[in-house]
C-alpha cells in the first residue's frame, strides 16, 4: 500500500476512531476553537510508547491550559488499548483500531511485527500532529522507528510561541 506524506499547512484528514472511554473521536474535527495534539503510538507492545504516553499524561494539564486538546491513537484493538489506558492511568482520550488505510492516509510508516510475541498485526510507527482550530497541520512529525520522537515539553513551548507570536506554518515551500 502506498502512503502519501501529509504536508504542513494542509487540512488534516478527518479520521474517526473508537475511544476506550466509549464513543468515538474524529481526529481533525473537534468542532471547537481548540488546537489539537494527535499522537500516534505503536501499540501496547512498545515500552518506548508507554513511557511517551506517561510523559504526555504528566503534561496533559499544561497542554489543556494552553488550549490544546490531546488524543493518542494506535492500531491496537479495544482490549489492548483499554489495558494501556488503565495500566498507565491515562486521562486523555485514547483511540484504537486505526486501520492500515487510515495509517496510509496519515502518511505513517507501518511495520510488521518481528514475531507473534511482539504483537499480532501490522502497526503504525510514531506520528505527532499539531492541528490549528481550522484543522490545518501546524506541526507534523513522522518517524519510522520508536526511538525518534519530539520532546513533548518542546512541543508545548512551541505551540505557546506559535500562538503568542502568530507564527506561520513552516515547511510549506514545495520542491
């Protein structure tokens, strides 16, 4: 399957996922004037993802105070996603069942498990998207490995700077 990388400044695709708390979330369409931080994590099998989600939880109140709604999503099924949320005391929305076509639509790298012991299905590699209230992508970071992820404190400081200084979307020059 081919994926097309999303471009800075373009509209984020509206993708609906179920939430561990019940109901659904449509990424890129919260219907408020809030900014959004969408984190794509590999899945329950990834200890690096679990630490990252823990860091996100510790900064959740700071993101909310800055007017940024936080959501994390994986390709895991309901059982694994609910276990992640419960085991790590996550209080932000956690989505699951991100499909391979949705992963491709987001421009994510997708990996096969190394063995059935790791996990039982292809999964997305990490992605981070900061969305403006108009659903334009302000910041995009996509990795092909679990080791390369933006520092969440830096992302929070960056969002505050962007908002306070009417800083434009960067990286929009096409070559």
